[in-house]
C-alpha cells in the first residue's frame, strides 16, 4: 500500500514538472498579438513602439508581455485582454484606467500619478506615485487602501 502511494506521489510530481517544463517563451512581432492587444496598444501607446514582445505558451494558457523603451510593461491574456500595465515606478497613461477609477483618483488623489494597474476577476489594484496601493471592485468603485 505504501509503495503504491509513493509511486502515485512520484507520478503526480513528475507530471507537474513535465507540464511546467512544457512552457515556451517566444519573441513575436506586434502583428502576431491578438487583435484586442493590438487595439489596446494603438489606443493607449500610439507614440511608442515596443522594444520586446514575448509570447509565453504554457500547457493550458498563453500570455503576452509587451515592453517599451521607457520600461513600461503591458501584460495580456491569450485573448489579448490586458491584465496589467506596469510603469515600473513611472506614470502610465491615464487613458488605460477605467473611467470610474480615473474620476475617483482625480477627486481624491489629484497630485499623484498611477504607476501600475492590475486587473483581476475580483477588481483592480492601483499603485500610486506616493506608494499607496488602492483596491477597486470590478465596476471601478473604491474599496480600500491596501497596506
């Protein structure tokens, strides 16, 4: 019984490592991005050309990471929907923000800039230039300051 349990555990660990070893990162061109990602870049980053675009293929998913010369990074899911815009401690375009979040920030944090926004199924996490992290629900309503 113990041998079968150990064998099963080893098999599961082996399969897990096998699946993760299957991941591939490939450099691609902007035209190889999904249409949604191309439209997002055209709308919010018109004056900038990416210096690097990586396609990260895993067993069950594909993600894309776009990096610009000013060190701003944008991550997309396999369908081209943005998941994160990271300015790496510098301001990201305000046009990226959902309207409700932009309005809240203009009213309550007028003297700061957004340096990162992360979109999840639960809502948004926004990093500001004053080192505060704010959380918003999926409709863009303010929830709390995250410490």
